[in-house]
C-alpha cells in the first residue's frame, strides 16, 4: 500500500471532506433504523492525512 502524498491545501481539503461526502446520503439511517454505523466508524478510523508540507 502506497501512502498518498498531499501537496497543497486544496488536495488536503478534498481528502478530509471525502468521508463526509460519502456518509451524507445515509446520515439519518442509523438513527431512524436503530443500528450502529459500523462502516462509518471503520472508515473514520482508517489512516487519514496527518501532515501537509
């Protein structure tokens, strides 16, 4: 697995906002259907951008 190298602010914002864009469509489902958002929690705990040069 190769690490993604983020080279500018726009790329950092895109990488950081990707999970929220992915989760937005079904955001209310865990509450209305009473289930735990395991996929979302796993996705958020995955490696994320931590350093911008």
